[in-house]
């Protein structure tokens, strides 16, 4: 609630706000005043259908009434408590996740909370380093694990490190199975997971730099994976890839750390995206949708032998807000919701409908959309040149910016469209619609996309 | 709100919770069910007077009604918004802090938000590295700046690094002016700030390892300071120390980063604790009390030339929840409260009253309390042996644990006392009472402390 | 000259010598008493034809009379001089190398001396870091650059790092074009230098981890190459590879550092092995044969703009023995010898003869020798299984050990054969015969090899 | 032997030589043509009395006939041999040093050879890291251990690191007991080794950054010491210092690595300088005078449990020239010389005479010489301002340069004087005369110094 005009706010922003975050990726920045369901509303009340839902942090819809009730109730009882002390919701949330993982992965484990995905990644690095005595890890090209210094070291983009000194723990980055743009120019139909073989053979001799065959020991302690790459462009790996990777890692005592910060909580149709690939990771990191965006609560689940009090004793890590009462209360209710409601079916159904509509669009605009894919309600549209392959970053940017203008007209009213641009070449719309989205709203989104494409690439439609 | 018994919760906790945080510093852990004003309430409804207020995160009292109203209102309008987009509260909060700092420090600057103090520290490290091109920093022995890997590297305790691999950016730690236990065995009355001279002379020749006189350049880019050490035991430096330090740093182009995460927002009687020492830092990091504990929002303010878009451009750092709407709304109201209400006078008056009562206690128990001190409402009681000097960690632990039992009786009712143990030797009660505490509650706290001392050290009273 | 028996010496060795070097790769270690020409002599006077000449350090024959005269003369005039002062031989040697490189590479440069190849590598790292402001480099899988800590960080074998803590500057290792065992299973005839394309495309997007396209800057400052891999097994790259690599690097402002420590001084038929590939490197590192093994003198030549006094000023690096008078005197005469005598022709002729004879051997023993190759007098014989491909390390070891026994009989007398085992799979004989070797001696070597193969693999001949 | 004029040589040097070494500390650089005994001779045959003997590398006099005979004999028998093979001199030299150390330090150990002091330091770092699993070490302010990257990281001067990127393993530098300029302004007569107490108390609490009292473990694995600082200015510590330091280290399982590269081989009156202080180090590093400057041979001796084959197995480190035959032959004879000849008595007698003469000089020129000291034949003269305290670097430089002119006249002939300037403030002449120097030559040196002082500071004599 502000008494300032948009112009006044922008003037203040120019003077007092750091521009170091991502607000100024769009210039001038876009401001919103209200959020509800699948929509953001600007200061004039114009609705914007949001197809990215805060990068999948608000899976259960903006202003979800049930979660607001939980938050309000917690405010009335135990709004604050030093994390040195226990409260019921923390314990019950850890237990709920622990039980779910035990049933999925067939092994016991524990949960450690923190705030912000990056800090959970930092905690996972501590668990890995403590358990293995090693500092170096593998991660994927195209992977994203956060922006603290240690998380930047295992996130592929050099741009995130360039101005910030020496990164002593820079990961070794391995190509992700991005089959539409296979780095080895293979076809997924008959490649026999060539990329996996490439990785495996790098352990063949000590001269390949990773492995000491005499000692049977790897220089790298863990492999950080996103089962479906988030910032990398909602890239879905081929069947068999992760099972094969886990086997290679297991044989060499290298841990698999599964970063579910963006894909967790049913974005990809399962509680954890990795479940789609039949793999039980050693460590799972989660955040974002855990509280539907109402609190930065995040966490790490690890196999018992990696995190038991004997190896990860009191004081191993700490954060003032790590298991804050508001966040854990909301998180607990989110998990309960997922247990009460069959989100696997919901996301499969809505995701399939959405993907089908996207593919229609691709059929209509083959000179604009080069690739589409989806798993659960994580969907991708790759904007390409007329050849359907060359990445067209400019066009993706124009479509995005045009959607932000809020001057589309559909179903008799003015509207905007909120998209997120990602991908290796910044030409992919990564769609993460609300699980509460209706088929009508999906149709509306498709209609908006259609209009945007026609506006921005009139010569290619 | 749980239907589990305490025993059931503890059983779940044993199985599913990581013990790697600080909950198990007390065994069995302590659980609370309600918080309000200066009190925590256990599951039997027994009140515990809280003299540490979540390590100074809840300065304005638990369940502060005004702030709850703000949070509820924000929930109803814009509860969620991707931080890539603007909302009014973010801008207004940045502007408010920017203006306050301009008036205090006489220079322009900008604010960058994040969540959790450690992530704000990480952002400050990025700003420092980017501006100076250097990775190494100075920090204080006894200093605490967080527990991400990079924050652990500049936090003095080796215990926080020991099991976590190599820290390539370990700070050089400089003795803090902890005059009660002067590392040089000087007396503050006539030392002439000997410790400062020690630091300064380390730049005399290249052989002292920090300075290249030929190039006029330091190996260290910044000095991270807590104006009053938090975890270190609420140690208050002598007058002149920080002014002298800043001069030494300025002459050598070394930045001063002021960590106000624990002491900011009037804990030490001023908006920023550093104001007590007449120094304008180059960067200020803050968190905790910014939202009174309702949201992990944190931030960095930096001098314009260190953070302007020209040097710290879009995309320099990022975090999903960095300027989340709930946190910024509450933060904005906290700052407004501090502008509307004279917290400088309040904290000075209540702090002085509390310190006087503590000194009475010290007078009564000279064989238990070796040192007391206070600035604003940051107070310290150092538990010592009979000589009034040797740290008595065991006794401090016993008093703390005894207060947690909740079986004191005062003013006709059963109660407990929540203390925080800190200090280099873990023998200091660091008191951070609520700004809403009354004189009667202070008296109650003193009475409780008195009882605890008599219970735990009957032979020394 | 010792009065101890071999048994006494071995007893002393067991007690007082570190076994951390490579002496105990053979157990018990082998001892020699005399060296001359192409031969080592054991304590019983048995000659061992040496086909590896101290890993190419003694290219001009053991006990070369001309070089001994130079050394003796220097002993009589200026045997010692602090390297802070000049002497003529240092200057003339630097000038000679500088002139040779100017004529070869078409650019000016300077020479910096040190002792030991690793220290010259360290100096080159200083030059690279100083010029680029960056710490990370590329290097090849299979590459070897020395065993100081910084050299180990850019040498591929993890075994050399495993027990020695964290290597903050670990290189990113790129597959070498080892076409006999192409890591991509291509055929050199039609691969179109696929491996080079793989490397190039890793700069396509920021997500591939090396390159920030916005800034046009690489995270890696230099690529350390051995034109022909030494320890890696005398692997000779295909035509066009290095020219293509240099182009990729140049376009991205990445330096090429050419490690000629083992291949320099005509081992591969040219002064520098890189000349065979038509590439002008930015930095050349050399050592070993510079003094024919009489002194550990080593050096770095760098392009003027990387090493001029303006950028690499006095005091940038230093070593007590860096340009010692005995070493520079011998080095100067070695360079003069190479100018007076056409070693290009000599090594081409003798190398071709030797390679032809090796290929005869391969023809005779296709179930033992899988691959042979040679450039100049750097030759390789890869010992494989019956399929001619699977590396047979055990057989290579047996042949090596058998040669060391000194009980072969050829040309009417007892003899031994000194081989060196290298290669990714430790199954390659890397032959570096003396430039003074005769055709008769080559024939003798072939005969000895023939006998050894028959002895060690009787079932496969 | 060159046919070039000095001018021609200087012209070549300007064009082809790197200036990155220390030659251009004097401009134009100084060149010499002959060395013998205690003298260097320039190209005109003018003798320069050398009081620094190649920084103590040529302790036994330039062109020592006995050692030349040994070197020549080795040239005639086994001038070259790959270090993968044994030769008698290596074993006998290791055994000789091993026996000497066993008798001095009362424990067994082994010797590992390399070339150049820095590479021996690198090997010692490997031994330390391997044995302790830790990477960080302590070292002294004013300490010098070499110029490879890892050695630079533990050498105090930031100047040596400034342009060379991030040093992940930078030592923590501790003040050396430089009593003439006590960093704590104490007097050695009554300080009670205050500096040692300062160091010890830094282990008192975990907050002092070095020690985890819970685990009883230090973050630092070893302390690198020069018993008498070399480059630091031949600073001699007070009695009791090293014994006290070793006790502190032993109690905390921190190794002491004794760098004897400059002071070893009787420079300070004992085989190892540390013997003067009654301390048995865990590791000894040596080089320089081991071969009297005829070969860069260096080495490490370590306690058996740190270097036995079980913990430091074959292949742990390696260097082509590590135990080269020429170096070990000369080294063995140097050690034999020290066993045959009482260098302890010689250096004590000559050192005492020289120090007495220096003190005469100090008596005569109290406004020029602020401090003198000596142990064995390691002597120091600190050039100060008129107050006898303020370092006068300019005057030291002028005296040094004047001595280099070679136009002094003494004993009826023209001469020069070779000095070395060191010290924290570059105002100390560090004298390391030849052990073969005569009293007459010492007198000559004093006379030359006297003349130089009169020439360069006429107003202060």
C-alpha cells in the first residue's frame, strides 16, 4: 500500500535501490500491486496471467486461502521463536518429509532447514565435505544452484563468477543431456546415451584427471544435479540417463546431490522430479514451493549415514531463521496438502493439456517455435529462427517484453502475460503455471502467446 | 498447533531432524508453544521471560500487533511476487534506509536485499571483491558473520570450518579491543589504544605480510567489523577505537564493512551500532530485527561508488526471495516505527536501568559476575570464578539450563528465564531484551537471575 | 666412486632415503656406475643400451666430450656467482634463444632462467597470471608439467594431487587428440578434428561454464600444452590440430603456453616440437636437454609484451641458482652445437630409420605391439593385448623389468636395455634415444626388444 | 669466456633477458668474470671482496679445489643418470645426513632430494599435507622460503604475491622475535618472551581463530621457521624462544619445519642453525651450501613417521634432476669435509673476530650503524639514522652501490666490496663471508666498509 505514484517509485528506485538483482533485466522495471490465483495485477488493475509463478515458488496459486489461514494462525500463537528451541511444526515437517522420502527412496534420512535455496545448497556442501573429506564436485553445464559464492562455484555460468575473484572450489561442469541440442550431435533415438559413456570413460585412467585407480578414489566427492534443468531451460533428460549416471557414481563412491529447489513439490509431476527417473539420490535440496512463496524456508534431506548426529553433530551449521515458525507452519501445511490431494494426477492432467496446446502452437508457428517439451507442469517453448533450430534470443526477449506491456486483449478484457526466459541461449520460455490454473486459463495463455507471436514475428507466422 | 505430545515430538525429532543446528546444545532440547511480548510460553503455559529475544531479531516484542497488522494486510494484497518485478514496499524500504544512512553518514548509497544475514554478507563480499579485485579480508577474533562457507571463512571460530574442507578465503583475524581481557594485558585507561598501533604497524614493511609499500597496496580489501561483538559476547570497544581503525583503513584504501545484523535497529541505542563510535562505514549489512523476526529479510547498504549500476550491474547477484513482499512490507513498517518513535531515548533509558540493576547484582555476587557492560539495550554479564576473572563456563551453562527448567517462582507464579550464552569462553550472558520490556519485567529478570545464581553457585554467594 | 657393496648401498637406501621419488617403481631399485654415449653401465661393467636418455635430458649422449670441456673451463674461471650479478654466458644464452625464437615465431621475446622444469613452469604461471589477472588455466588430459604444487595442479594425474590437500588452481583438463584411442571413437581420417570442435563449442554459451559472452571474456587465462605428450606416451597429434587450437584461443584472448621441457632441443626433429605444427606459442618453457643433463638449468621464453620490464619488473621472481654459471655455460654450448650441426636432418634420418625398424617389429608381433609412431627421435611403441588394442600394462612392465636384468646377449656380449614406460595406461615405451646413436646401436636396440618380447610373451609371438 | 664487450653484453641483456629476476636491483647491472676464494673479479681484473658469498651458497670459498676435483671425477664416471635409478653418492649423502641428524636430534629420518630450495620447500609442504591432511601453515613475518607459488604463499612479503592472483594457501604470519625492533616495544632483558605468550594465547579459545578446543585440533598443520632469518636481515632470536615455540607446537600437534636453506651447513656455527637453540625440528629443509654453489641440489630431511615408505610411498613427488649425480657427488664431499674439519670451531673463531671488528666500526660510527649481531659467521650490520634506530635504507643502498664501483683502494690496490642488503626495512647488511676467509681479509673488509661509510655519510662520521 503506497501513496506514491509509479513515477515517484521509479525515481526512488533509481536512487536508492541496488540494480544488482534481476529487476533491471527489463527496463524500465515492471511493478505489480496485487497477486491472486494465476494472476498478477498492475497498479491499474490490469491482470497478467502468470505462467511462471515466481519461478515455481508459488505452485499452489497466489494468495492460496488455506495457506493464508495457516500463516495467520501461526502468527497468533508462535510467530517468533529462536531456532535454538524446538516447536512442533518444525519437527512435524521434518518427519513428514522424512517419511515421504523413506517411502520413495527406501532409506532413512533427516532434514535440515535453512532459508533460501542457496543456503540449503551451502548446507548440502557442508554435508558432502564433512562426509567425504573432499571439496571438489561435478555439476552440469546449464545447471543452476544459487548465487552465494559457494553456490556460484557450482553453477555453470561464468558470468556469475567473473567479477568476484578466485573460486577455489569451481566445479567441473559436465554436459547435460540436452538432446534437442546434443553437444555431441547425436540423435537420442540411437545414441545409446553416448554422453554418459563419455563421462564414464573419463574414469578410465589417472591421466583423465578425475580418478586414481591405484587408490580407487575420485578427486570429486559429489555430482550436483537438477533432474530437469531450471534456469537452463526446463531441459528434460532422456530415459535411462539418471539411472546410468547414478550407477557410475555409486561404483566410484561419488554422491549424487539432487537439487529440487525449482522442480520439487510436484512441478514435474512427482514430489521430487528425480522420481521420474527411478533414481534414489543421496541428498535432496529443496525450497521455493515448500511454502508456496510465503516464506524463504528451504531444506536439505540426506541419507542417515551422511547426516546422523554422529557425523553431523550439533553446531555443524546454523542460521537465525533456519526453522522459523511461520515458514515451517506453512511448509507443513503444503506437505499435508500434497498428501491429501493427488497432485501427481492433477499435474499430469493439466500438464498434458497445456503441452498439447503448446504443440498446437508449435504446429502453427514452426518458424518461431523450434522445440517444446514438458513433464508434469514444467513446460518449455524454445524460440528459434526460421530454420526451427537457431536460437532466436531477440525474438524471445521481444515476446517477453510485449507480454509485460499489459495491452493484450482476450476474452473481452485487457490483460498481460508473465513469462520467464531461460535456456542456454536465453531463448526458452520456461512455463511453470499454477497447479490451480484452469483449462480456460490455459487456453487464455495460449491465446495470449499466439497474439504475442503474431505481434512480434509478423513475417514468420 | 499439534496433536502430538512432547514425548512424541521428541521421538520424531530424534528420528527425522538433523541435529546439526544448535537445538541440541541443550539436551533434551527445549520446546515452546507461544510467544508474546517479552515472554515465551512452554506447552504447559509456563511463561519464560526472554532476555535474548531471538538473538536480537525480535527487538520490538514477540507478536507485535502493529507489525502483525502490516503482515496481514500484505497477505491480503500482494503476498507473493517474483523478485524480478518491483513492488512499492521494496522501493520505499530501500529509500527509507538510504535516506537514514545519508543523514547519518553524509553520503549516498543503495540497498540490496536478500534473505538471511549470511546471504547479505555474501552479497557484501561480492560488492567488495568486485570493487577491489581482491579476495582476502580482515575480520576480528571473536567476530561472527554467518555460516555459509564464505561467511564461515571470515568468522573467527575454527570450529565452524574444521570439518568442511579447505577455506581458500580464510580471513586474517585481528584481536578485538576486548578490554576486560586485553590480549596485550594493557589497561584501557592508559593503553593509548595499543592494539590499534599493533595493527597499524603491521603495514610498516612488506615483511609484515599485508602491504606492498612499493605499490602502496594492501593484500586485504576490506575489514569486516561488528561494532559490538554479538556471538563474541556483546563486547563494547573503547572510545576512539573505531575512528582510529577507520583512519588506518582509509589511508590504505581498505574498505570497512559494518556487520549490523545483530546490533542494528537500535539494539545498541542507535539505528546502527557504529554510530556510537562516530564512524561512517563503507558498507552496512543488516538483517534480523529488520522484520522483528517475521521474515528472514536482510540487506546490504553500500556507498554509491561501490554499488552503482555502473559497477554492480543487473544480474550481479540474485535470490528468489531477496525482496519478498511480506518481508519488505514488515521491514518498511519497522523502519517507520523507528522514525515515529524515539527508540534512541527508549533504549538509552531502559538500557541504563537494566545495566544499573545488573551492576547491583554484580555488587552482590562478585565471586560469580566478573564483568558487566552495556550500550543501549545490549548488555553483558560475564560469569567468572571466585577471582572475578577466570571464565566459568560451567557455571554459565548451569545457570542457563536451570533457567530453562521453568521452575523458578517470582511474583507469585512459576516462570522460566531465557538467556543466551556467548563470549570467547562461553561464559557471557548476552542480554538483548525486548524494547517493549517494562521496568517491572526488568526487575523480574534480575530477580530470576538472582535466584539462578543462588541455586547454581550456593557456595559463592 | 664408493667403497660400499651393492648390498650395503641398498641397506643404507632402505634406511635413509625417502622412497617418495620414482626409484622404487622398480623393486629392488636398479643402480648404475657409469654412463657414456648411449650406454649406462652397472657395477659389474655390463652395458645397458639406453633408449630413453634420462627422459630426453641427455639428447647429446652421456659424457659428451665437448660439453664436458665447456663445463670444466667454466669451473676454472667463474664456477660460482650470485645470480644477482651478470655473467656473459647467461646473456649470450638468452640472446641465442631469443634470436632463434624470433626467427621461428616472428616476434620478439625474452628469456627467464630458473632450475628444474617445474620452476620454469611456475615462472610461466606467474607471467600468465600477471598478464591476464586470472588464475585458472586449461591443460590436457595426459599432460604432465611437473610436480611442484602449482605444476601438479595443471598436470592431469589425480594421483599426484590426491594426498596433498586442496588444489585451488586445478586446471580444467581437455582431451588430447590421442587418435589411436580417440576419446570420441572417431577415425582421424574423417573426424574433421571433432575434438577441436567439441572444445570450441564449449565457448558457445555462458552455461558451458568457460565464457561470458556479454563481457567477451574467458574464465581461463591460458592453455598449457605439450605439443607431443611426454609422460602421456609420446602421443603425436594429427595435422591441423594445434593450428586450429591456437585460432580458437587467439579469438578468445587465451594464451598458449608451450611446454617443451621434454620435447624441446630437437627431440621431435625441430628445436621446439611445436614448430612441427606451424604454431607460434605465446610462451615456451624448456629445460632438461638444455644442458644435456649436466645442470638443472631451465627457462621460459615469453612474448615481449608478456615479459617486458614494464610488466614483469625486477624482483618478479627469483631463485638462487636461476642462471648459474655452470648451467648457462653448458646451455650456451648446447645451443651453439644445435646451430653448428644440422640436428633437424640428423634426427629426421635416425628417427626414420628407428621408426622403420620398430614398425618391422610391430609387423612381426602384432599381438604385442598395438601402435607405433614417431616424430624426429621421439618414438612410441604401445604394448597391447592380442587384439592389438587393449592396453597390456603387465606385459609392458615385464619387458621393462626384464631389460633391466642385464642378461640379454647380443653381438657376442651381455647387455641390458633401458626403457621408459609411459602412457595413459602405462603400456607405452617412450623412446628417446641419444642423437649420437648409430644405426648399429639402433639395430642392437631392436634386437634387444625382440628378445625381450620373445622372453616375456612367448605365447604371443 | 666471451668475445663480447661489456657494452655489447648489456645491449643484448636489455633486449633478450627477462628483468624479472634481481639483476636490475642495481642499475646498470654488475657483471663478473672470475671467482676464487673470497673474491669476485670484474672484467678488468679488479677484485671484489665478497662478504655475502652468493647468499651463503658458497660457504667453502669460490673455486674450492677439493670440490672441483670431486666434480671433475664424477664427470668422468657417471655424469648423467636418470633419477629413477640409484647411484652410490645419492645413497651415501642421504645416509650421511641421516646419521648426522640422528645424532643431533635423537631420531631417525630420511632424506628426499630435489633441485633448488623452493622445490625442497614444495616437497616439505607435500610431506606436511600428507601427514596432517591440512593445508594451512604458520610462518614468520620477515620469513623467506622461496618464490614458487606455494613458497611465495608462506613467504611474508606481499610484494611477491601481489601480481600473481589468489593464494589459496597464504600462511598466517606471526611476528618474529626481532628484539632490536620488538613489535611489542618490549626489552629482551625483561620481556619474558612476551611474543611467545602472545602466540600461545591465540590458542586459548576457538574465537582466536586457530584452534578448536572441542576437537583439540589446530587449523594450521605446521610452522615454517628460519632459525635465523635470512632475507629478513640475519635476525637472531633470543635464547629460549625456539624451545618455547616448539613446546607450544608439540602440545598442539603442529609440526615445526626448519628452513636451513640459507643458515645450514655451519653458516650459524652449527651444521643446522636450529642446533644453537636446542630444538629438534620435525622437518629440515636444506640447499644452497650443500654443493658450495656448484649444483642446485637441495633436500628435505623428515622424521621417519612423516616420510617412511608407508606414508610417503613411491611416486609421491619427482623431479628430473632431483638426485643428479654431479650434485650428490659434490654434496657428499661437502658433508665429508664438515665431518673431517671442525667448522664449528672455525666459524666460531672467525665469526667472533669479525663481529668484534664490526662492533669497533659501530663504536666509531654510532650515527650510521644502529645494530650489529652475529652467530657463527652470519653477521648483521643495521644502517640507521643519526638516532641509531630509524632505518636508513637510502644510505644502505648508497654504500652497497658504492662498493660495487670497484674503486676503493686498500692495501695498495684497487678493489670493490660485495655486500647484500636485506632486512625488513632494506637497511641491513647481511654478511656471509667465506669460511676460508682470513683475518687479513676480514680486516680488509672492515677497512672497505669504513671507507664506504666515510664516502657515503661524510656528515655523520
